[in-house]
């Protein structure tokens, strides 16, 4: 079946511009996660959505970052006024449940963001 | 706060040789433990996971890992490495009972020589 998809695969933007990154989770997965992978910081958790619950935003690095999940499916990560330190690969993952032994996160291929 | 340490940044092994990648975690209780692999230009793929029970877990591609509570370790092993195993390997933990967000180690890059 179809895995997690992300678009675009690559994005180059100028410093100060806003960008939107999209994630399509596996159909039926109720939990969705965003992570960031950068040379300096490794793999970092950003935000987590589980069903209709309020998202866990504890990993968002600044108020320039926000995310939403519409209809419990597609998610968009928005970065406003991009800075060069935002350059990274942004990974999305989804899972069937947020807790329990069925938990396993499936990752998408990522969006490589370059801020010039 | 929980943390994960992968002390080896880069490891080189010969094809056919055995492999052990180290992972140590810091957490107040036994967390959920995972190993992921990332091939160049690819997303992360789960190799195996430990939640509870038998401390030796089997995964895909012939990998296994052993949870040692006394050492706070979850080392990944493979008896005979194949050239296609060259990739970056990440150990990760999640809090028990929530399993909502993963904390990753810095990764170990595996190079396989023929």
C-alpha cells in the first residue's frame, strides 16, 4: 500500500520568505508526527497530532513554526520568515495509534529545505 | 529529560563480518526502544523495537538487538554484514505508555568494504 508521502521533495527559498511543507499520512493512521533532521542538531521532534486531541507542540523551535492537520489526515508545516538555520530535512511520520504495542511510526522520504 | 547516546559516529566493517552498533539511553524508567535505518536519500525504516518481555528482539534484514537494563543499553547486532547494509543507523527511545515522540541518537554511519 501507499506509504507516507511528502511534498515538495526539495524546496529552495530566500531568507525571510514563508514556506509550507505537506505530509500525506498512511490512510487510517490517526497519529502524525513532524521531525527535523539537520547537520548540527540531528533528528529532532517538532510536533505530534493524535486524533482530535490538541497537538503536542513541545518541539517547535520558535513561534515562526506552526502546523495544522485538516480532517485528521493531511498535515501542513508552515515556517514563517525563514532563516538560514531552518535549512534541514523535514520528516513526517504516521502511526496507527499514539500509544500501546501497535505503535510504530512510518516515515516519509522528507522535504529538503534550503534557505539562501 | 531522556537522551540517547550512540558513541560511534562511523564504523567500517568488511562484508561477511559481524556487526555491533552501540546505543545507551538515559531515562527514569524502561522506555520503548527502537532502531531505524536510513539509506542515502531515503526515509527512516524501522528495523526492530522493544516494548517489554524477551530482551532479545529480532528484526528485519537479519538484525537483532538486546536490551540490557543494568547497562541502559540496546545494542544492534548482525552476524554477517552485507554490502547493502551500508547506511546510517539511529537508535531511538519513546516514553513508556505514551510512545508519542521519539528521541533519537546522533546516528552511526556504517560503511561496508568488499
